[in-house]
C-alpha cells in the first residue's frame, strides 16, 4: 500500500534537511518535534518525518504538528511497516532531502540547544573541507529518570575512524553532514559487500571519517533517550546481540576501508563493554556466562574463561563487590583498561 504523503508547502528551498524516523513513540515524539520547532536559524529548513505505520497515536501527533506548520514539515506515514518487510527507510529519505546539509534525530530523542542547527551550519560554511560535524549529548535513562553526559573528549577535536572503532564518540542525534557525501555513501553501499549491513550509524560514521574531515564540538546539543523498547538498549540479550553485530561490522569495515586498526583492540573493547553491561545489570543467571562467551566467535584470548567465571562468582556471592564494581573502584578496572590498549 502506498504511504500517506503530507508535502511541505513552501516556495523556499531549504539549506538544511532534518530527517526523523519514528515508530510507536507516542510518549516521546512531542519532545522531538518541539526540539525542531525551537531551532533559530537565518536559513530555510525542511523537516522530513517518516512514521513506519505506528499502531499507537504517533502519526496523529505528527499530523497535528504538520497542520500547524505545513511550511516546515514534509510527512510520510506508511500504511505497512517497512522495517518488518526489510524495505529501506533511510536511503529514500536521504535522496528526497533538498538541503545542502542533513541533520538526523530519531523520534525518541530530541534537541536541547535552540542554536544547534545554526552553529553547525556556520561551522560547515566556514570550513568547506569538512564533511561532518557533531556535538555531545545528554543521556536520559527513562526507567530511572536520570541524566548523564556522554562527553567522550574533554576538548573539541577532529574525529578519526579509530575513535569510532573503539567507542563511537558521537551519536546520530548530534550529527550534521553534507548531503553530497551521504549520496556518495549510498552509492558505495550499493556496490559493496556491506550492502546488507543492518546497523546504519557505524558504517555511516566510518565512511565519513575515512572519506573526509569530521569535527567534534564538546558542547551538549541534544538528549538521547534509553528506554525498554530501544533496539540497542533494551533487554540484556538484545543489548549483547547488538554489541556482537556491531563488532562484526567494525571488523568488516576495518578491512573494507583498509584502516589497519588492530582487530584485537576492537574485540577487547567489545568484551570489556559486554562485561560492563553484565555487571551493571547485576545478572544472576549462570547461563548468562555461556551466552556472553558465545556472543562473539573471536572471543578475546586476553580475557580468559577463568577470569570471566571469577568475575561472575564475585558478583553473585559478594553483593558488596557488585556495588564496588559499579563505582569502578576495584583494581580489575586498571587491568581491563590495559587490555583495551593492547
């Protein structure tokens, strides 16, 4: 079935296209849309919203905002869910964008800085040799109503492929990039062995950092929400599966782009993150160790089975040590950090 299209009604061609995808995000979508509306710019903007056949009232809320600002919004409401049918979502949106630059923000995240677009636009215009810029974000954990900052670096700096292979020092909701580069990226994907890669952010940012200059501004511009229905931060096994798949992608693209980064460091970073996740969630199921060991076929030789079982036994039999682990005060942290540098 063909989607419902609510076109943007304006004669002004946008210089920046904002793209947002959403599905069943009724509790969060207003925050996202309000973050768009509060932007103060001296250039025209279009906001492309794609709703993937939500079964709640997400689409109704989007229609409400469209009726208020038809000069700003371009809305696509699917009648059939594209994700479940393995149909591409982002590529058609990138191609239809009219702006010179593109900014992304998914429906459960939102922007907090009203000058986010203006600042990033000014930077890109003053530095035409850059193809992307980004900032940092607050992380909001929905279940506990707590915030923390993900400032990966203490100062603003250029981004490298190596940084993304280790810790992914930026999130999509902070990014701002040239449309011409994203079109080149889509063409590369079609002709590469990575065309079926399911996770979009990792190959996208690795492509950017290996094909041009990318900048990180140490300034909070958005809020990234973590909740139970998140595909990357939901149930424990879902989270581990995401980490495993993302690590496979990093290993593949490390070879594809000939970055030459030591694969052992990518694997160790994955193991360290998986162990940290296990500790953070206080897993009590002994089967979880077996699952953790099977998550990656390249199980790190630097972290042995004995170490994992020792760590698990401490968590289970000594709850006070679990608290200490969470605070990062035990000496094993130094050991793991050394492993990350191998």
